[in-house]
C-alpha cells in the first residue's frame, strides 16, 4: 500500500555512515512535494527527524541529514551510534486519487 | 510542551464501531491541521485522515465512507469515528499535528484498535 519505496534494512558499524533511499514517482516527490523523515525507536511513536527535505527540527543531531533529487530522496546518518538503531520512514504528499499523504515502506537500521 | 494523548482504543467485532479521541495541549489547537495515522503490528505507517483549521476533511480510499474525523476546538480535542470496522483496520492509531511543510511534527503515543470476533 506504500507509495514510496525504501530498502528494508541497512546496517553499519559504530562511527560509519549509512544512507537510506526513498524512491517515489511523478505524482509525489517528482511533482516537487517535500520529503520528510521520521525515526521510530522500538515500542515508541514516530518522531520527526527531517522536514522540508533537509531541515532538522530543534534537538535533532547534525549527524542526520536529508537530500532530494528528482523522484527520490535520501537520509544520511554519519557517525552512526547505537542509539540510532530504529525504523526510519520517509513521507511526502501525493497528488493522485489514491491518497494525499504517503509514507515509505520503512527501513530498519541496525548498528553492528 | 506539545502533548497529544489518544484514548478510546479497544477490542471491537467486525462490522462494529469505535470512537477515538485525542487531547491536545501546549499549543493553539485551533491553528493547526490535525491527522490520524495508523500502524499495524510489524508494518509501516499509513495516513488515515486529516482535518484542516476550517473543518475541511480528507481521507484515503481505504477508509473513505467508513471513518469520520472531527475536531472540537473549545475542548482542544480531535476525534475519529470508525464504522464498519474490518480486521484490516487493526492497528495502533496515532494522533499527529500537521506541520507547516505537509509533515507531521508531533505525535501522540498511540491507542490500539483490535478488530476481531
């Protein structure tokens, strides 16, 4: 049912850099709509991590960064830490009839 | 501090109804769009409904005609009336505040809805 595609999992050792891709289409990311990213720690509610493609809310470490190009977006985590182990979701807006707000399939980040 | 607290979840039989509530505090509730987002166990996030500051409502096809979102600004409260519930509606339902970028900038802790006989 998800309109945005993410890799199911990524992993990295502490201190490494990992990236998560989010692939959409011409009716959402490619139409110019912004991409946002959420972090969901085990057993908790999602938390806004990146908004407007590359902006961090107050309190989010600058280890997290976002970018967008064409019909895709990416989240990068540099200097990976054990506390970053979580599920990450991208989100955008879709102009098709199927819905308005759409999420990615989600990516599990594992810190080795 | 922004707080969103959901309530009203529980066990309901297929075809039944349930009304969820979300109590908001720490911000001017009437000035923000509000949303419901759900997550089935072990699955991803799915947007369920939105209500604008003027009371305009929006739904995806999966719940349109069965779910109704509403708000009561005087009580800083958001509601979701769910009718004709199906097993596929089983999920944790989150209340979320709409941000300025069509994002969800604050989330509640969620309330579990289980549809089963």
